[in-house]
C-alpha cells in the first residue's frame, strides 16, 4: 500500500509539471530558473568590480609613491647612482631648461659620472669627503654647464636644420683612437673609455655626437669668425708673416685673431688636427684655412721644423666666440632654469 501511494504521488507531480510546462510557458519557466541562479551570480560580479577598483587605486598609489621617491632622489637629494642614472636614460627627465628647450638629466649625469669615476678610480680622490667638497661642486657645475651648452646647441641645430650623421661620428671616434703607435682597435678603445670614463660604446657615441653638433652650430652661426677668416685668407695671398697678418686684422668685439708656435710634437698629436695637417706640408709651406676638429676656430698652419714622426709649426687662429656669447645672453636674460641646486665653484670656496 505504501509503494502504491508513493507511485501515485510521483505520478501526480509529473502530471502537474507537464501541465505547467508547455510550449507557451517554457520561456516563462526558463526565466524562473535563471532568476533563481542570479542570486549566486551577482555577488561574484560585485566582487570582481571591487577587485578592479582596488587594483587601480593600489596601482595609482604605488605609481605616485614611486614618482615622489624618484623626484626626491634626483632633485633635492641629487642621487647620481647607477640605478637612478638608468631611470633618467629611460625617462626624459629634465635637469634644466634653456630658452624653453629641455636639458636631459641623463646628459648631465653621463658627464658628471665620467669625471666622478675617473677621479675616484684613477686619482684616488674621495669626492664625498668634507675637504673635497669644492672639487665635487666644481665637476657638478662643469657637467651641468656642459649639458646646458649641448642642449642649447641642439635647439639652434633644430632651427637651422643642422644634423650630425653616423659617418661623422665614426670619423670622430677614429680620430680619438689615434695614438703614437697607430690606430687603437675599436675593442681596445671601448675598453679604455669604459675603464677611464665609465662609458659604454653607445654612451661614448652619444657624447661624441652631441659635441660634434655643438661644433657645427658654433661654426655656422659665427659671422664674426667668418668675416675674420675671409680677411686672413685674403691677406695670405700677399704675405706669409703670421704675426703681421694677425696684427692687421681688426678685432670684432671679443674676437681677436691669434698666432702661436709649438715645439716638436707627434704628427698625430691630439691638437684638433693641426699637427696632422702641418706634418703633410713642406717646411714653410702655408696650409689652406681649415676647421679645428675640437671646434674652437679656424686655423692656418706652417711647419717650421719636422722629422719622421714629429713636427713644429706656427699657426694663425680665428676663434669662435658667437655661440658662447649667445649662451651668455640667454643666461643674462633669465631664460635658463636649473632644476637642481649646484652653486658656482667660485661661490663654494
């Protein structure tokens, strides 16, 4: 009897379900089933939503904290460690601004760190001792001023469409590889630069490129030097007494034509290419006017004594002054903003 009653109840339940679920009511029934499951779904969605918000908040706080730490270490503390130097290589952070043009912090650090490395590793100078503080300030000021000058040159180069290509950088590095024994291999040169200045090959090329660009700009904008160069060239057509020619050229502002004489120096002497040019001439033969590879002016040379490996020469120099004059004017007009405090070495004594 008990089994019969259970079977009857089961049959009645199935009949009730079959009566309720029809083609017309299947959609309604499906919605009822889904509605029952939503109470389990929505809490999960809510948790995911909160997780995303929390992740964003934590990321922003972490980013802000890192930014504050980096700012504090680079600007108030002036941290020059390798870690923070690498940060400035990645992020184009400014150390100054000249005439609205940014001066990259990495350009300043690559110059400062090279001098710091050389003095500490080669000269044994403890730059961070109290007695050597003036020297530390001096090399900081020198590195900062150099980076500012390079950036100002880059600004003018952009306006004048002046560029330095790979071949020019290669040629400059090849000149730097010159030694008394010939040309040093690239591998040996890279090792020497790393050992003395703590520069990788890429850093050495970047520094060389910036210096070449500054030289090209300095030559391009110096109308005073161009005028005096033309006067010297014309005067050489009727005489070869360097002292008389230099004395006859009137100074233009601070630009004065100079003369000088050297002792016997190696033919590949690192003097801006002067000895190299002189060594290829006959005694008392006057060279054409040419640009120094150090970018300090135009030169004419005349060898007066030479042997197989050495040469002594007299020279006329037409100095470049306009770039420095423009740079000084920019500073005087308060268009230079430095974002770190580095006093003048004079004021630190």
